[in-house]
C-alpha cells in the first residue's frame, strides 16, 4: 500500500529540517523540562490495573487525559481500545501512534508504583507498556502546548489485547473491522523502553491449549488407567527434542501445565499452553505440524498402554493465538526515517524482529515499526519490573521526529 506524498523521500534531509524548526526545538525543550510531570503521569497510568481482558478502567483514564490534551473526540471503541484523532490540515496520510493498555498480570495484582534508591520506577507493567502509554500522553501534550500543527493526521490509540491470549485483538479490530479499517496509511507502536531498537519485522507465532481428559481414579487401585498428565509429559518430551534451527531463529515454550488434585490420584484432566515462534513462516509451519503430530501421538501412546477395559483419553488441541509475520523492508521510507531520527539523537540504531501490535499492520501491507519510549528497564513480565526514566526525553524526541517526518509539519 502506498502512503500519500507527505512520506519523506530523503529521510536524512527531513530529519535535519525538522530538527532546525523552532516548533520542534520548543518541543524538545518541553520534553527535557517536563521530565518530572511525565514520571508522575506514568505512575498514575501504571497504578491502574489492566489485566488480560480487563483493560477498561485504564482505557477510560487514558481517554480522559487525551481529552484534556485537546483531543475532544477521544473515545473507547467496541473492543475496548482508546482512540483519539488529532486532525491535521487534511486527513491523509493518517498515522496511527499506539501503545498497549494491557499487562500480563492477573486481576488483583498490586500495580502501585514506587521509586527505589537508584531513582528507578518499580511496578508490574511499568515498562511493558506503561512507558509507551506515558509517551502517548507526553506527545499529545507537546503538540498542544508547543503549538505544533501537522499536514496529515494522527490517530492516538491505546490498544487492548497485545499480551498473551489477547492475540492482538485490539489492533486487529482497529485495522480490520473498526471505524478506521482501510483508512490508515502507516503505523507506529511505542512499546517498552530504549532508543536504539527499531522493530520492522513481525515475528510470527502460534499458541495452543492442549487438554486431555480421562476417567481418573486411584493411583494404586486403578493403575493402568490412561493418565492425562502422562500424555502431556510424553508430548513435552517430544517437543523438547525438536531440532529448532538457530537461523531462522525458531523457538518453542510450554508456558503453563496443570492438572490433578492429589499425589495419589490419577487426574481426570490436564492441560498445557504452548507457544511456537519463528522468523520464517515455512519453519513455523514445520514446527506447528510437528507439535500437533506430537500431541496426537502422545495421546495415542498413552491410550495404547492403558489397562484393558478402561476408557481412552480424549484429546483437544485448540489454537488460542495466531500472530502473522512479515516485514516492513529496511528500504521503506518509514524505517529509514526511524533510523535517521535515531542517529540524529546520537544513538546507533539496529533493526529488530519481534511480536508486537505492528504485526497486524505489517500483515496488512502497511508501513509499520515499533520503537522504544527511551529510558531503560529490567525484570520485564515480573512483579519486580522496573523502568529508569533517565533518557526518556530522547525517546520522545525520536518519536516526534518520526511522526512529523511521516505526516508533515504544517
């Protein structure tokens, strides 16, 4: 899909021109001077829990803040995304600027933010993707308070369902079924910290829930009854022996396994969740076929070994996630613009492959990248996750340059 003509032809010249603009320099100073208020905003947003499929309270808080930033049409859409248009002189090109609302942590997790002795912010989800949401608000404030108008338009979006079983449901709806489907020209996701990373390639993945059911019984008296946990164990052993190539990088993971109710009880049911990923669609297809065959053969082996007269196991293999792959070419104007903006801020850019909201945009043929919000982080997806806001201003400056280089400064 081609992007209307505001997209830069010579990114180096575009970045130099933007950096020389007084309005852009004013925004750069704003990012430096408002560091403390950005930290406070970040802490407020992150303290609102956003468990999987439970992002509504955080979405409403983001909507209210975007309204305060001058985006009066901000609303929460049918699936829970927070969406707000900042109209330029014309609607096109229309650039989505997004961050995801959800975290990996279950309902009831304490998300209160604290500062440690080193000045780092600590809380579940503070970096993934609390810092992306804080960046959206900082950029919205900068546009309003620094008097920046654009030629094309910006759609600010806080998406739901980026993590885990959410299966990118928020961005999938936005780009394929919602009000803005077919109207977007380019896509930028701000996800996590950092300044050097530019994710231009979408890592494909498939996720399965495997469930085995049987008769159950006593571990002694009913020994020989087909055991669902044993069947899953056979499957895990087969998967662990798979010769995953390093190039193209291919991975698998059994992320959850459960079943049974006691040490002397043959379980009636067991289940496991499995994640398969590869940089190559062909290799992912091979791994996927191997895994599904391994699950089937493992159940068959357990059934073959059961005592005569006992019922067989029932096997269910359910696809719970399917993230498409692809790439925005390194030669694409958006990728080149992100590279030059990174260099302009004194950092060394590198191109990356990962699984983010950009997967859906890339699979739809849209130019798309995922970039960091500046700063640094550690212990991601743990209760001890932290974010160091030093360097946040550089991430915001880069994002502003890429946004304005895409839609144009009016």
